[in-house]
C-alpha cells in the first residue's frame, strides 16, 4: 500500500509542477490534550502542498501521534478545495485525505489504510502566513486486516472544534 501512496504522491507532484499558477506551501498542525492524572495526548502533522488553481491544492502529509495506549504514524496524500471566503482573510476549505497508517499498541503493530473528508479554515495574517485549523472528519473510512469502519458525521465527537488541530501555513 505504501508503494501505491508513493505513486499517487508522485503523480500529484508531477501534475502540480506542470501548472504555472501554483503556489507552494508548507504547513503544520499540532494538537495536545492533558487532563489531571491522565497522560497527555498529542498529534503533529506537517504538510507540503501546491495550489494548482486559485482554489484547489494537492500535497503530501505525515502525522505522528500518541495517547495513553497507542502510538500512530500516518503518511498520505490530500486534495483540498477552498470553497468559501468570509471577509478578505478567512477561507474555509474541504479536504480529502488518503493515508497509510501504522498503530503500535502494547508492542503490537497494526497497519491500515484510511480516507477522510473533513473541513478546515485558514486565516491570513499576511500574504505569506496564515493560521490554519482542521476539525474532525465529516466522513471517514478505515480498513485494517480485512475489517473496515465507515463513519459519517461527527460520531463520538461532542464538539468537533474540541478535537481541532491548529497550526501555521507559509506560502512561497
């Protein structure tokens, strides 16, 4: 599966390099939660992407995360569509992800493939920098060892903004 993701990423990169109007960007999101008497939960997700049009971008990402029982590593590709501008600085986007995931729990590794369609927003601070936020996926699918799970809506999430990941984006 990692070879398939690599080929898709290479194809996305090749297509985006052929466009003259594309803007490159790097971004990263971080989430951290800590409760009393509970080990902290964190997630770090760097991304690299290209705007192939004014509203559509593609790219690759990696993600590292840890909670009390599991460590996760994800590598994948994404497509993003900026679909709403609120004022001149706030842009809302939808993003489709496809990832290869590895979860390590109690010394046991489990590999899976996932896809998700979620929402996010960028708030432009300047022409180069933006604050970015991703909220929980609206639709997600995961296949691990022949069993699959599909989730529609913010199932199991009382407040989708509470599980949001915030970060910075730099366009060049």
